[in-house]
C-alpha cells in the first residue's frame, strides 16, 4: 500500500505536524501488519532540500510520480487558506481516482450549534467566528474520502479503507 502526505512544509509547525502524522500513520500500518510506503515530500531531499536546487518542473514531476503510485492521499487543509500546493495535489489525486482523506484541525469548527455565533454571523458577516474553506476543494475531498478533525478519526477512516480494499 502506498500513501502520500500533502501539507505545507516550509514552516516549523507544518514540518512538525507532518512528522507527527507520518509517525502515527506508519505505526498504525505496522500495528495492523500492512506494508506501507508513505511519501512525505519534506523527506524527499532530492527536490525539497532548500539549501540545494530543484526547479519547478523537477518538483512537479517528482511529486506527480508519487501521487500516481499512491493508493491514498492525506491532505492537511489547515491554515488561513488551503496551501496552494496541497490544493493542486488534491486536484491531481482526485483526477487520478485516488482516495483523499482531508485533515482539518482548525478549532474554529467548534461551536457550530452556538446560537450567539450564528446570530452574530447573520446580523454582521464581519463577525464570522467560523472558518471558510474553498467549497470546490472541500467537495472534491468529501466525494473521495472525507474530512476529519483530528488524527485519530483520520487514522480510523484510513484503516477502514485499507480493510475494505
């Protein structure tokens, strides 16, 4: 089984989150005795060592090769906006018919039943206390594998997918 972890990789927070997700997914597969080759772009120093040089074609071709081989993609959609590279990876993966599991941990998802938050939004859209994700990208993920708000539910969904293959 082959997987692909799509997330930003330039800031410390993203790199640490990628390490945590990769570690937990790899442990999940080991525990369930399923062989996994998980591609994490930040681990591919041939194109992502920023002290070195890789042009845009090398990066696109390198990541596309792994997307084509992957059975599933984990796409982190946190941040002010979905990372543009992640959005592209989602588009490529869904076009190739791959399963895409979104991870969206933003705490502004909480309180959707809070009437004061909803009334504030209705009365003044600048008081939006929720978070917006591009609906086209969200729709592509939902049609493919789903969106999960924490790593544990993400792992459960991936494990269910693996067991049902």
